[in-house]
C-alpha cells in the first residue's frame, strides 16, 4: 500500500512534539492500541530525529517527519526512517529534494498561489495550514474550489469537536491534529489517555 493510500485509509495524522526520546516507544504503543497506524513526528525538538527513528522501527506504524523546512532536514528525516515529509509552508527546495529521494511530501498551503506552485510541481495532496486560524472549513472550501483535483490534510488548531466537519469535506484526505497527543499528555506519560482519545478520533474517522 502506498503512503498516500495508507494515510487516506486512516484519515487521521497525529502531529507529535517529542521532547524526550524515551517517550517514543510507549507513545507508539498508545497510538496503535487506539487504532491508529500513522503518525507525524515534528522536527521541532532536539529529540525529534531519535524519536522518529524509534517510532519508525515499529512496523505497525507509518511514521513521517513534520515541520521540515530545509533540504538537509529532508535528508535527516529520511535517514531516520520517515515515510513522508510534511512542511508548514511551500518550499520548492524541500519539495524537490523529496522528489529526488522518492519520498512523499505534503507541503503546507495557505493561499491560491501556494496551491498553484504545488500543482506546477505535480503534487495532488497538500497540508492546509494553519487550518483554524486561516478560517477553517470555509476557507479550505474557497481554496479547494479552483483546484478540484487537489486533496487536503487540514492541520492547525483543530479540535476533536471540529473533526467531523473537516472529515465531511469532499477534498479532505485526512486531518492532522494534536489533541490526542498533546505535549502535556506525553510529558505526563498519560499513555492510557492518549489511547482513549485516539480511539475516539478513530471511531469518528471510521464514520
């Protein structure tokens, strides 16, 4: 199964900020126990690369790297086992480095110009970010209209309560969110709560 197909099947991408490498293995277990098979580890912390490597070693999970903003970070992410790369905005060097390495990439878009750049690079899936601050479903709907073949992974400020509205949108492939893997839950090692919140989200995504 391709990366895109796997993400589309699950329809959820937890966006994870890991401060301590030791959290990676139990976090992976918590997500799998909740029914998820996909995760995005953001390259925002010193522990990110090691955490990504540890989670990617779990063959039950499809793990990608998030907050990737340079080609060098693409190289580091792929070397650590990232199956896909996510960026907060559209960077041509990042997109092209991912293409060179044959790794799926989902650059962030916030404007029609971003989407035109993505189309010109042959992409058909992008991250809509930051979703809620930009205007949520209404804004995504406006952006999606001129690009009928584009699919979106809205991410940024989305809560469990807003999840159904995003999933109902025809152009949404999956939804990115951090409510089920909030940093305070990870720091507090509240693995059972992460599993509970994950399972709830998985149930919503399953319809």
